[in-house]
C-alpha cells in the first residue's frame, strides 16, 4: 500500500484569553502556524504548555479569541488533527495492529480489510512490521510509543499535536524516535505542534521554537531554526549554530523560570 503525502493545515491562534478562575494563563495570545510547519513549544513547568495544547485540541475553550484550523473553529472530534500523548495509552487487551485500527474502526468509513491494510502500512512506517500480533505488554516503551504514533498517523491527520511524546524514553531511544519522527514528517508533510521540556529536542526537530513566558505573558521568544534539512543527529547536534540556539534558549528558560510561580 502506498500513501501519498498528506500535507498540513494552517493553524491560527488569535487574541486568545484563558483563565482558571482568577488565574490568568493567556491574555491576548497570538500564534500562527504555517501548513506543513514543525513548531515546538517549550518553557518551564507553570507557563501553560499543556493548557495551550488542550486549547489547540479543543478540549478547552478560550474565554476570548479564536483558534482556527483551515479557517474553521477547532473541535475535539475534528478528523483533521491527531494527538500523541506523553504515555502511549494503548489498550492492553488489543494487539498492536488492533490498537492502530481502533480509531479507524470507530470512524466507520473503511472495511475491515481496508483498516487492516492501512494499519499494517503505518506500523511498517514506524518500524514495527512483524509485531502486528504482539500485545502492548510484550513491547518496550519505545515500541509502545511507536504504536501510539502509528495509530495517530493512520487517521491521516493534517495537524499532529504531540505532548512530550518521548519524555519517558531513555536518551538513545529518544534520539532514535526524533529521527523517525523527522523521517515521517518529511514523507507525510503534516503540520506538527510539539510540546517538550528538552531544548536539544526542540532545536533538532523544529522550523521554529516558541518559549512561553510567565502567565499571562504569552510568547517570550520566537526562535527560527535555520539548521539545514535533512538533519542528522551526530552532525546537526554538534554544529556551531545548534550550540548558539541552545545557549539562547537555555538563557530564555532561565529567565522565565525565575519569574514563574507554582501554577501546575
């Protein structure tokens, strides 16, 4: 089975205000994400990263302002976006391929044979051909997160929201998953919004990195990553430009951390 480039949609966050009771998290937040862009968002705990992702997914609604995907208000049931969580959140009683099929089965558009073919295709894309019959408990943490990624990709979303998906992995597996994600993104062309605490990861993956400020400060820094693509871990991560970006973002995080109270 061959799957053509899916492509990505534009995402517009315009004048977004959001509060938890008396606590203002965002006040007039503006973000524009271009179709097919890889955007990472970083910041210390308490700056609103997860809140922002929940707003982008439609799980939370802004008090004021608008969030538009393809020019339309975003909603959790929108089939044009996928969500990859911090943990794989797989069904332990379903096999690998059944987990990948699950969203397609709930959507009800494809036959059982079509679902199985597409699920097998995306498992192969994430390097898990041959593991279709395995239960999640028989897979490593990195393999489980690959299944979670395959499940999201199988829905062929044009916007992929990722909430620290590799945070629980060891350093070597994490770097491998970074390379796999870039390979898939290059092939499929989706718009990606990626939340991470890892500065190196954000620089390596992204077209742009946004540093969130202390609430309700919005964006503290926008850094455009001009590292050439395709990127290679051993080469890209040791360039002078990579280290310049890292030095800048480390200073930014330090400044924001000094201002942030305990909001989480």
